[in-house]
C-alpha cells in the first residue's frame, strides 16, 4: 500500500513538473516580434500562376531569421479574383472608393505582447491594398516599432513607410524593404540575402 501511495505521489509530481516545463517552454518561445502580411496566390504579374504569394515568401524569410510569430491578413469574404487583370480592376475600384474590406480575426494574436511588427503587402496601384488600412485602423499598433516591406514589379516601397506612419499615429516606423515579386519566385537566394542584410542593419 505504502509503495502504491509513493508511486502515486511520484507520478503526480512528475506530471506537475512536466506541465510546468511545458508552460515555461511556451513562454520562452513566444516572440515579441510579429510579422503581419497580406499576399495573393493565383495569376500574378510577370510570374504566371503561383501557389505561394510573393509577399508571403518574404514574410517567411523574416520570421525564419527573427523567430517572429506570424499573422496573415485574409479577407473575411474572399472576392478577390485569381486572374491578374480582374484582380487589378477590383483593387482599383477599392482604392477609388477608399474601401475598407474586412479581414478574418479568428487567428489574430494578442497584439499587446509585440514590441516590433513587420508589416508587408504587395504594392497595389502604388499603395497598400485597402484591406491593410482596415487593419491599421482597427487594431492598436501605436507605441510599437513598425517595419514595412513590399513586393512589387517596379514601384519599390511606394511610400509605404510614410503611409503607415500616418495611418498609425504614435508608432515608430523604421526603414522598409522592397523586393521584386519576380525575384521571390525565381531568385530566392538573392532575396534571402537582401532580407538578412536589411534585418541586420535594423539590428535584428
Ligand atoms: C491589383 C494589383 C496592382 C498592382 N499594382 C502595382 C503597382 O502599382 N506597382 C508595382 O510595382 N507592382 C504592382 N503590382 C504587382 C505586385 O505588386 C507584385 O506582383 C507583387 O509581388 C504581388 O505580391 P503577392 O504575390 O504577395 O500578392 C500590382 C499587382 C496587382 C495584383
């Protein structure tokens, strides 16, 4: 009987220690850096039909290098076409109407735990896709370091940094990075090098 009791106590202590260990491990691995991005698959300019979006490739590289958590901005209702010309029409209409398309919030982490947020999107008609403004206006990113990145086919950063700073008053916007979408699909090693050089200049 005594032996049974001892075994039971031992097992209980063991289980409690394991549980505590798991909690600690979770806390240790939780980053204070977040990568938020919007990106599309389907037919894209100069690259044909892609099954991983250009911006999502850069977002993965940033998260790999920094250990950041990730959040993909996905439309609540996905009415964006998967053919390039049709997509440009929808995007232009949204921009002209200053639309604020809704995004899915189910997997949005608690933003208060992050001090640095990398934020990326494709350049759409020289600007952030309108859904990103919905995000900036709905979520509290003030007081954080915000670091923009774009993928594009010629327009570069397109003032994403200044537009982000004015959409999120009280944030500290650092130097952004612009990568050619085509390079994401076809020259991935070069892109990784550019991403890593940019991160180390920023101190990450
Ligand atoms: C609606 C739309 C508008 C675009 N407007 C621009 C633009 O103004 N300047 C530019 O350089 N590229 C523009 N592009 C090209 C995209 O920025 C580029 O292909 C980007 O890498 C796509 O990223 P994604 O695969 O993450 O969605 C546009 C593409 C789309 C679909």
